[in-house]
């Protein structure tokens, strides 16, 4: 678990939504997690999709048994 993901989880008690084409270790995700922790509000699906300018499938990390599909 990287530093940003750990800080995010400690602050919000959950992992941020994850695009199926990305990883929490990607620099873009680290930037988004830092911004969320600094402002004190968790990331939203819309915020992540807008950041990447695409309508990707979002992985619901609270339900790992869905294999990345909604």
C-alpha cells in the first residue's frame, strides 16, 4: 500500500474508486488522493472520470468479488 493510499484510507475509511485501466500506484491517482486528503473530502466517481476525461468503468473496491464490473 503506497503512502497516499494509506493516508486516504485512514482519513476516509475506504479506498477511492479505481478505474479498471489504472492502479493506485499511478502518479495521477497519487495526485488525486493527495488533493482529496488536503481538502478533507473523498474522491467521487465523477471527479475521477472527469480527471481522466473518459467514461471508464469504475471498480467498486468495497466489492472485490465483482471483478471490476459494475
